[in-house]
C-alpha cells in the first residue's frame, strides 16, 4: 500500500489542529488541476521549512472541483479558515488566475484527520527531495514510508481505533502486532467514513452540478439528498445520494416523489389530493433521471427500492 505525503500550509494546519476532533477536512488546492489517489489512501500532513516534520494524517476520501463558495458552504471552518472571506483571500493569493468567472478550487477531502502536538511531530522522510512542491507518494510497507506510517498510528492510538475498516472488509490493524515492538501489521487500504461535507461536494460534482430531475444548474438551490436518511442508517456514500433542486428534495424526503429502481422519477397522487396542485411535478412523472458519468457514483438500486417501500406513498391515506 502507498500513502501520500502532502506539503501542508502551516496556517491551515494550526487552525484545524486547535479545533480537533474533526471528522473531515478540506485540503483545498487554489486551482482545480486534478488529484488522483485511491480512496482509502493514508494522507500525511508534511510541514514545510522550518519544521520539516509530519504533523498529522488522515484518510483520503474524495477529490472534486468546486467553487470556493460551495467549498465554504459545505466545509465551513474545516477549510482551515475562520471565514469565507479569509479562505477566499488565500485562494486569490495562490491561484494562477484568481477571481475569474467560473474559478474552481480543488477539494482534496480527507476523512478522520489527526493533528499531533508539537512534541509528537515526526521527522519528514529523510529522502525528501527539495524540489517537491505539492507532495509525493511513499510505499508504506518499507523504508521511510513504513517508518512514518507506524509512527503515525502509534501517536494516533485510540483516536482512530475502531474508526477504520479495510477496503474489502474489517480488519485494519491499529494495535501492535507483537508485544515487544511497534509493528502494526501489513498496511492496507481503508474505507474512510465519509462526512456530510464530503457527501455534499462529492454528490454535486458527480451530477455535474445539475439536478438529476429538472436539470437546474443554479448551485444555491441544489442540495445533496440522501436516498436513505443518515438518521435511518443511511450513509454519506455518493451512491446513497441524488442531487436535487431544493423543492424536489423536500418532496422526496416527505414521500411525495421518488426515484424508482428503474431510475424513473415518480410523483405520488397524494400531492394533488392533499394540496390540489403539483402540475409542475406531474409533467415530469415517469421521466428517466440523469445519472453520474461514473458508474460507482450512481444511485444504489436497493436504496432506491428502500425509499419506494418505506418513504414514498402512492396514494393519499
């Protein structure tokens, strides 16, 4: 397994370290130029000169491009700033073409971050190259990668124990594998527990910033809807989400509309019987919804079936 050692802004780091525990953070790029890591990759916060140290780590969850405003509305202070104006000033200061229409920041969304106390910082990789700007990958099964990974797990201790699961099943080893040494067993990818902010940005990106039903693109009225609510054992996985215009989201949550397992938008007769209106929605009844381009981001059909059977009501009582 490989990890990623990311060059980290010290102001971002100190702001967030004073606010932990946190379930997720946005390690944003001033411009969205892409970022490709497998979900579940350990992500290390490497502090620059004069510190030259690993100050903490988390688990890479998702990457998506977003407007600075959407990134702020989703993550708030978890962007590493006290206000949107402060965050936007940093974006403007770093970005190659700040302030242009349609500018996007890159949201590197990191789950379950841990920030160490100063005395617990770990020496950066001894083979770190001075010309590295953004970060570098390391093999966590040997050499400097293994040293950093084991040191991070040892310092994190109970902060992460029980919080991570292997990508293909339970069993991440967060306790020493022997009584007389710090070894933690074979490194393995883990499936991060996604947070609400990551869910919102990821669902918005997956649907191309357009409502799955109406095609509306105005971001202020678009919401990431859970198919199975988080309060009813639903997850923040993108496959449990739909990007919906706010009014359609409200109707979806109240069971007046649904999306069937054959991916059609359906409107309940209750809407007309109870309120004597709803023409704007009935004209879309039966239409196929728009899906994300990435197959794994598309709605889970079993979750849609759950919504059909447990939330949607076809007829008025």
